[in-house]
C-alpha cells in the first residue's frame, strides 16, 4: 500500500505541476485575434500524400475557410488519387505542383516544400499538414507572432471519429498537447515545433536556404527547429489550435501511427542535453509509467484491481456516446468508491482519476474551446503509453501511410 500511495501521489503532483506550467506560460501570450487575415497575406503549402480516407474533406475545408489566401498543393506525379482530388476542386488561388520522385534518404515532405518556397508571392508562408485544418483565428495569431520571430507554431487538437481506435489517438493528442507544447515552453525556450502547422515570413525562406540544408533529415519539424536556432532565429509557441483529423482504420493502424510518433519523439530527445532530457522525461514520460504502475499494483493488490479493469473494459466495449459518458463518469466514481469503501487503494485511485478528468476538461475547454475528453478511452490511452515506448525502442522501421522507412537516426533512414 505504501508504494502505491507514493506512486499515485507523485502522479497527482506531476499533473498539478504540468497544469500550472501550461497556464503560467499561456498568461504570457496575447489573446487570439478576432479579425481574419487581409486578402493575399498567406500562402499555405501542403505536401499531399493519398491513403487517408478523410484527405479530400480536410483539404477542401481549408480552401473554404480561406477563399482569399493562396494555396500550393504538392503532389507526387505517381499519386493518382491526390491528382484526382486536385482536379475535382475549385479555388481562385490554388496552384497544384506535380513533384518528381523523391530520392532515397531524402525527406519526402521537405522535398516538396523546397519546391513550394520558390513559388510564394505573399508576405507570409505557412506549412499545414494535409490532415490539418487551420481556423481563421489561428492563422491570424500565427501570422502576428511570425512578425517578431522566425517561425510560429500552433497547438494540435485532434478530432476523433467516435470509434475506439480513432478515440485512442485523439485522446493521446488532446490529453498531452497543452502540457507538452505550452507547459514545456514555460521551463525551456522552444527547441522544436509542431510540424502539423507553422508560419514564417517569406523572407525567412532565404535564411533557411529553402529547406535545402535539412532535406536529408527524417523529422522535418525537429530539423527545421534545429536549423532555425542554429542560425540565431527564434521559435514562438502559440496557443492557436490546429484541428487535426486522420482516418484511423483499426487498432493496427493506430499502433502504426503511435509507433511513428514515438520513434520521432525518441529522435528529438536524443538530440537534447542531459538536463533537457531529464525535464522532458519527468514532465511527460514519467506520468504514464506512474499511472500504469499504480493500476498494476491495484490489480496485484486485491479484488479491486480486477473489478476496476472489468468496469473499464465494459464501458469501452459499450462505446457509450460522449455526452452520456460525461454524465456517467462522476456517478460511476461515487458508486465505485462506495462499493470499494473497504479498499483504500480503490478510493485513492478513483480520487486521483477524478482529479485527472477535472484538470483535463479544464485545459481542453480553455485552449480548444470545449472538453474533448472521453473519460474511459482517455485513461486507457494513457495506460498503454509505456507499451508504445517499448515498441519504439525495440523496432525502428516505421510506416507512413503507404511507405516504409528504416530509421537509424534523424539523418540516417532509407525506404524499405
């Protein structure tokens, strides 16, 4: 019991600390603008690769949101589906570029973006992933921030499709993005950026030599951030949300995506100093390990563990509607605490999980405009993070949609 209390107490303190760090950093940021960008302010470059069932709807959403801004779509010559999508849409300022095959050991996204940088005619340049939509307020906020820094990056907010596999991915992003991007920026100057969306002044493209120095780096966001800082530039971490939605076919696809993200995260951490690595681990790596350990101790420590996991599995299987889940969770917490009143492990764990939900809902409502938490799926997502960590440490071949890459380090990778 004493080990259980120690671990769950450290987890609770860590949660409150990360909350304070994120809110403290956010206080230093200006509010999101209410006025949209003037016409022809921004060129949005999107490196497109088919394979996502939601691809066309995500691309069209940005075109609809920004009828007066410029777009450059970068499509592989051999990508028939992406070419079909490009031919089916209409936009006054859309330019479609067919890109030749990407050489081996070259980042396919940066290979395309290097082409786009030669075509920009607006004062600001944005890179937005093909599964990401940019709200008008976020675009204005990033452009405003880019006036005084080299690159301004946003805050990912994942929109799930209601199924378990998509929900697990969404909960991972939404549970952690505020703590990861805003909270860490309270302690450390930003040393990476969110590759899903960022903005820079067009004149800065000359400074970074149109991405050429980093064409052979695997992680484009980390490579760009490292290059910017090496050249004496600065990165601004904004609270502007970026809405991400990817079609997750099944649990196998979910594990593939999480594996890729974790491999990239390990590459990022490897480049940092020992002190920075320690901060990242304590803030973001340790909490899931602590939560998983406490639940395992609960399972090993008595009948409560089995009952608790049974409740989680039952609710997950039922796939209850989000609104109903939010109504049931507080009631469920009280009932479980009542029935397991003789088991202090149950009471402590349920109290901490209740606090976790309150903090998560608060952060999501403040930065995303609404709570996006699915309580049971959210907890399950955190519990299996150690599995993804071990997977990334053991296997370094990643899948990105239709492509496989063998990863050695950030500048050592090859197509399989």
